[in-house]
C-alpha cells in the first residue's frame, strides 16, 4: 500500500528529496538541501544513529560499558566542515579529545602522531550523527529494497512491504556495495562506478576492565603487527563514563583471512594481541568482537559526488571522496549545495 509523502511546490523552486542513508554524508546533504528550503526525508536501515560512527553499550557489574567500535575520532581541515563542527561542539554533540596518539613501527618503537586536533562525538561517537540529525528527523529501521518511477515521481519500496512517495529526486548515501544494487536499473553509470569500489573489512575487539590499563598513550596505530591495526582507549575521551573500555581493530588483511570465523574466537585472538602490547591483563568485564564487512574504502573515485540530472538521482559518501569522516561530510554537503544552486 502506497503512502503520499511530499509534494513539489510548483513555481517556488522547492523540490522533495528522499535520502537513502542517514550517516554523515546523507545528513550533510540533507542539511544543505533543507537550508535551501527543499523538502527532505531521510531513511536509514539502522535502528538508530551510528553506522560506522556507532557506540555499543554493554552491561557489566560496574554499569554500562561504552565502546566506539567504528571510527575513533575525526579531524577538521575544510572551513565549511570547521563551521559545522563548531556548531556541534556548542550543542554538546562533539568534543576535543586531548589524548596521546602514537604510531608503532615494525621494531616496536613509538612515534608521536602529532598534535592535530582530534574530535569525537559525545557522549559517544554517534553524538555527531545525532547532532547532524537535529531538525531532519530521519526514519530509522527503514531499509529501502527498491526504487520505481521516474524523476519527479520516485517511489521508495521498503523491506517491510511499505511504499513511500512520490519524491522529485533521490539521493543514495549508503556504501558503494548497496548503491550498485539499488541504482543498477535506473542509472547504470552511477551503479557501475559504485560496483568498481572495493571496501575493506575489519574485525574489532571490545574489552572492558575494572581499572584502566597502564598505558602512556590513548591510541596507537601499528605499522607491521601481524594482527593489530589500532588500539584505542576511551578513558580520556570527553563525556565517557563507566568501566575502562578498549577497542582493538585488526589489520585489513588479517580480517579478510579470518572474516568468516566466529566472534568468540576472534575476540580471544584480539585479547591475546592486546596482552602482547600491554602485558598480562586482568580478567575482562567484557570480551566481545564485531565484524565490519565494509569498514573503509580501499579506493575511491574522487569526484566527491555523482548526479544523474536526467533521472534526478545523486550519490554521495566516502567511496566518492576518501576514507575520512570529513571527506564523507564534504561529499554530502557539496552535493546538497550543487542541487540547491
């Protein structure tokens, strides 16, 4: 059964946009379009804000443990993104992470990663997503399975069997693997570019302890460890409460080799790798693992965003810009500005 969602106001230059994906890129696009007076509806398959900016909560005898098990931080370099982050910081959705960041080389030597300001969402990494979503009211747990129609009269079909529309234009702000499936029948040029993208997986370990581990850094990136890519501690992240939590992310090649193994087995391996770096560890309050099948793009096309004017379909995301939070935001922001021009 269909549902009427939005109507174009003829003569006023106002269009209705359906944005599939309410992550950083989709929200940035939505905010740019809404600021120009357009009607925007966002839909996301997730149960709530997060995606690769997720925060996992796990109960322990000492209260809930919080894990930023996707992205660990982000930086700001572009002036437009800096303005957006300043506004989010004023809302309390973002905070400066005053931690110590090191790179560990193949000989185990530590090197400072510099003092570029690093930011996190507060009180969890998904704080930035929540902040960007204010005023846009995304619909969560709404997975789009197919599109039908044409420019000016697009319909969205959901896995629930529901259909919403019509929408004037469609924006796909989801991983490239999903873009290629959704758009193949409607804009083959965008779908083919998306299909050419390769995303790398990542197994991530989640560990919590009664007291913080004796480390002289807050995040370490490993250049040549057989298993480890990153170890990140949340102790000094702003707004964090509860037990001391640690996120251990595996190398992409190691994650690929062990992609289909059980989460319990992976958690044990990552715990052992953590112990190699930190020394003997106490019994953890939490020992778990999460598999990201599409953790980050290995390659990107680089145009920033794509748009098929004949069909009224656009695409944005880190697969078109680069594997940084700021890059994803800029992709969506620039597409929204382009469509509002």
